[in-house]
């Protein structure tokens, strides 16, 4: 298993470019099931979760692959008429976002058999809201032997009010509704930029959707969709992670592709902590303080503070000049990075969904273990600041959601290397 070594104490400086958004690529590749011709997606990040979804699509008989000769960031998805609409457990359990094939399969083929994703490290993560939406559109849903069997001769438009805001739930039901007969309203919908990106691509395919980016989506079903050629938007969470890398090292970094309008909540907390952040024509420039000021954080659905940036901010605030209170309101178990940060000298106390982070004057490099995707990033960020060397194991967690993060950081002057 690969490990990443980080030698701390170096200010990051220079310019880095953000890759395409993982959490947009996954629903978009699933949306490639909807039209009858081959779609091309560009700026697709080269990372494990994308490879897993491509493998899943191929097991269903879909032509889904990175185009040869390209820089591995161009993907074609072409679902012909005779495919096997089944997603097996061994693939779904490694990446729960595989459930995103449910909506498109139901809409295009009228049936799907998809393994229930099961929980993951950060929480139970049920899909009851996805299934509630499909049932409202007229699908027959059966749960047996850990699989969801969904059938519908033709989906019919309906009003769906989500009990909880769910990003992939909104995306899944939206992808079903675009080919349903009649009108659908999705209430209490997710407002993430990745949901807007999916709606943008579905409209380019010929879907009729209003209200993307708000909590109410209006869809008028159409009978067929056409393939697209689309370049995916930059990854705002990777952008945020790189901004925090500049902040925690007291550096000065220009993150090309970072978009202020997708990161408002994060930027205001970084500024509150003493960072100076400026918009440029190509992204965002972040200069970090010598010592951050403490700030309190509540994670929430977009446009609130993103839960996917909570672990990274905790690393940054662990060296602040006072105590910060961080509340994780989205997932029930997203503090597994705390124990590893404590091994590096952080002073953090967890009470339920709240962590009190008392700033310490410095962190010490140590061997630490990744437990989930964003925890991995948090530990690398802490390693950039720590005195000495940090060795991160189980980096397969990191590789699920970041494309060569250690190379990007090295480009900015960090001493971060991957060892086999
Ligand atoms: C998406 O996951 C992201 N993944 C996650 O990013 C992100 O953390 C999360 O949204 C929240 O922003 C992708 O987009 C592929 P949810 P998702 O459904 O859609 C509960 C990363 O690090 N819920 O919005 O699975 C659920 O348990 C990953 O890149 C239900 O109760 O998250 C959670 O507590 C991690 N029933 C809350 O809602 C449901 O049917 C939000 O989950 C669905 C969700």
C-alpha cells in the first residue's frame, strides 16, 4: 500500500490548477446512460471513484472509458439499447455514489437492480429519500437480499418533497424525472453547484428543467434526450483544500479554477481566521497568516459551510491562537481525523457532533492513518505545518477524491512524496 511522506515547515508559494469536480463527474457519467448516442465528458478527474463508476458501467454493457491517447481526462459514455441494468454489491460497496445509476436506468430502461450501498466510514448514509422519489414517480420498489429492484413501464411526473436535503438524492430523482411523462416538482432539493452542473448538462441533452441551484426544481418530462460533449466544472472541494494548504503554511498561492461564488462560506471563514483572499481572472489567491485566529464552524447544506471541508479546516484551526468550536451537522461520524490529529499534538475534544479545537503553538510530524477521503487531506495539511515528517498510510482513501494531490503540493514547494 502506498504511503505519503510530508516534511513540514515550508511555506507554499506559486500557482496550481484545480482538476475537474469529482462530485459532478459521478452524476454526469451516470447521466450518460440517458441519451441513445455517445456523450463525451472532458476535464474528468483521473481518480479512483471515477474509475470505479466506469468499471460499473462497463459491467452493465455500457461503452464507458477514458479515450485513448487523450490526457486521461476525456471520457466517452455510450449506452446502447441492450444493457444489463444491474449494479453488483462488490462494486457498489466500494463507492456508494454508484447508486446514481438507479435514476437513469429507471428512466431509460424501465428497470434497475442495484445493490444497497451500505454504510461507510462517515455514517449510515441511507438512500430512503432516493427511493421515496422514485416511488412518487410511479416506480415499483422492492428491497430483497440487499438489492433494490425498481421497475416502471413509464415514469409519471409528480411532486416530491425530500424529508432531508440530499445531494445525490436530488440528482438521482432529477435524472429519473427528465424522461417521465408530465411535470415533476422537487421540493427541499439540494442546491450544490454540482446539482446545477447536472441540470445544465441535462438541459443541453434536451431536458426541460427550471430552478436548478434553488431548493425547488420544476421538470417537464420529454420523450428522449440527445448526447452531449461537455467540459466538467472545477472541483470546489479540491480548490478549498488547496486554499487551506496556502493558509496553514502561511503561504501565498494562486489556485487556478477556484470560483468564489462556489465557496462563499469557506472564504468568509478563512478571512475571519486571518487569510487574505483575492479573486483573480483565473481563480483565487490566498495568503495565509503566521498564526490563524480561531473561528467557529457549523457545517450545513450548500450554501452553508461544506461538510467536505470540515476536516481540512480543523487541521488549520488546530494551530490557531485560541479555541474554535466545529459542529458537524450533516454526517454522524465525520470526526475520525481527530484521533490522528491528536497524535500530531492537536488539542481537540469531541462531544457528540461538536469538536472543541484548542489551538496549540505547533504540531509534530508522526505516522498517521487515513480513515476516509477528507480526513486524509486533513492529515496531509497538518503535515505541511508540523515540525518533522508525517507519514500517511492507507492513501487509497485520498486517491478516491484527489488527483495527485501530493504532486500539486510539491509544485507549490512542499516536500510531499509518495512511497510504495
Ligand atoms: C454527497 O454525498 C457528496 N458525494 C458527499 O461528498 C458530501 O459529503 C455530501 O453530498 C454532503 O454534501 C457526492 O456528491 C458523490 P447526502 P450524498 O445524500 O449525496 C442523509 C466527498 O467527500 N440522507 O446529501 O451521499 C445522509 O445520511 C463525499 O466527496 C438520508 O438520510 O450525501 C446524510 O446524513 C463524502 N437519506 C445527509 O442526508 C437519503 O436518502 C446528507 O447526505 C439520503 C441522505
